[in-house]
């Protein structure tokens, strides 16, 4: 029986992803064998724009979503999504206290081309752990495990369509909160850009 929590790999995951990992003392296994599900954080992130929540989609090559294992899903570069995402991050966070603090290390993710979504998300996750001063040992599934205890299965828990399953987060200052108030569970980028090295205290 599987006895560690299974987490999917997300693109710039929401704050709740790291809150859940923190609650588990970063003892977890990364899902590598699942079929790629549509409309999840695996290839989207949510940031706080001047007009409220903004979803940024990372496109995958057509056909990838049909019974393709998540580790085999390829990124599409048919349009310049990297430039779009970077410009969006700049417009949302250029005036945040810590955008410049992270800018030089984060920018290469929007220049370098990765073939596979899994590799891209994994390398970004490792960078995020570094910023949060965490260095968990990473483990990966070697087969798809359908039946695991519900409390250990985070593959469908952390979903933007199911906010009731998301752990509460301590409010922190956000750039545009004077317009729409505090928006919980934005991308971890929102927390980092606004709180910098103190971000780990909000998980």
C-alpha cells in the first residue's frame, strides 16, 4: 500500500500546493505516470493582475491530452507564450517589493525552450524550493497507483474549480489589493514577489 502523499507537478503552483507540502513536512512523491488531465494547474498558473485574477496557460502540443502520460506531454511553441507570460508577470509584479530580487533567476524559464512540460515544471519547482529555503528529497511514481487513501491523493485536490479543498492561507500584502482585496491561492510567484524571503512564513 502506498504510504506517502502523491502530488502532481504544476506550473508555478498555487500557494496551497506549498502549504500542503509544508503540512506534510515535504514528505511526498511526484506523480509521473498519470494521463495528462485537461484544465488543471499542470499547465496553467493564476496571478493577480490589475483587473483581478489572470490565468496564464502553458500550451501543449495537440494530441498530448489524449491518454498521454504526463511525463511525455510536449510543450507547444506555436505562439510566443513565454514572452506573453513574462510580460504578464512584469505588468502584474514590476511594482512589487521583490520582483527585481528574483527576476534574473526566473527570466531564463521564459527564454530557454524545454521539450517536455514535466521537465519544465520540475526544474521550476526545484528553483522554487530553493527560494523557500527547502531541499526535499524528490521521489517519483514508477506506475500509476489508482487506489490510495484520499488524504494522500493530491492529484485532484488542488484544483482551481474546488476552492473548498484548499488550505486557508494567511493574508499578505498584494500589489493590487486596494482594487479587489486579498486574493487567496494565487501562484507562489505572487507570494514570492510580494514577501520575498519571508514567503516561507506564510505557508
